[in-house]
C-alpha cells in the first residue's frame, strides 16, 4: 500500500511538472510571436520610410523636407492657417434678405 501511494505521488508530480513546462513553453511561444509581430511592423514602417528616398522629387528637396517626408510628419505653415481663418470669416451668417426674429419686434 505504501509503495502504491509512493508511485501515485511520483506520477502526479511528473504530470504537474509537465503542466508547468507546458505553460512555460506557451509563454515563450507567445513572447516570440509578439516580438515577431512588432519586428514585422517596424520593418514594414522602415521600408515604407525608405521606399521613396531614391525618387527624383525626394532627391531634389532640401534636407528639412526630406526629414519631414521620411518621418511621416506634416507641417502646417502660417499661410495655411491664414487661409483657414479667411475662409471661416467669409462664410455668410444667414440667408440674404431674411429677417431675424428680433427685427420683427
């Protein structure tokens, strides 16, 4: 009886040890998969950033324009903000020829 209990305990310990090893293997597999996904995304972005650097319009541009283009940055200059404010001022407030309710009183 004592020998059977010892064998059962040994078998349970081996099963538990295998479960721990399986969870470790799952953890390492998931970590490698996550690292591979991040590496693929980063390499895709790097490739996209370098894809157009050999084009004539890119080579003719100055260093700042090349930096902005290669990093995907966008710049809004004062001319664009001035044109936005002038278009907002040019919008009519109401229909011409219509009277408001305060003019009727």
